C-alpha cells in the first residue's frame, strides 16, 4: 500500500549519536524530552492529573514514574510527542539539535489527526 508523505507522520526519537548537550529538552512544548536515566511522568508539562488512559492505551496515574527509554542519552517519551503539532510548524528538537540525532521514529507512525488528538489530550483542550 502506498502512503502519501503527508499521511505518514511519525513521532520523533533521539538516536545514540546524541551528545547529551540538552539543547532539545527546553524546546519541547509537551515536556516529552528527558535526560538519559530519568523517569518521566505524563503529568509533567501537561494538564493531566490522576488516573489516565493515554492515546496509545497506557493506563496509569499521571504522576506515576515511567521507566526511562534510554539510560545513556536524552530520550523522547513517545506517548507525549506530538511533533510540535499545534505549537510549531516543525519539531523543535530537530531544529535545535547540533548533531541531527532527533529523527522520525519509524516504529511510531502517527497521522496528523492522531498527533492533534494527543496534543488535545495532553493539554486538556
């Protein structure tokens, strides 16, 4: 099946080429970027509180610590990444990364519509 590039949007991931400079972290409007080894929470930087079911089906408490995706370098919590949809024209982490290690995550393909729904979910719109 052929997919138009406009339909095949992906969450962003940080590759192992990351130099741990931290430039990407403050740019994320969803607080989805964390330093390697750090636990993350759905409630950080969002409007989420209490018991939630994420757009990917993850049932948890918004303040419950989630396992780090990486222990060695910065990572993006896919359940919070919206590719900056609704905030910016392009993913800001990729814009500021000095080594171009913020790239599309082929394992997490999402449509513009699903990214917009995720943004609304995270920010109670």
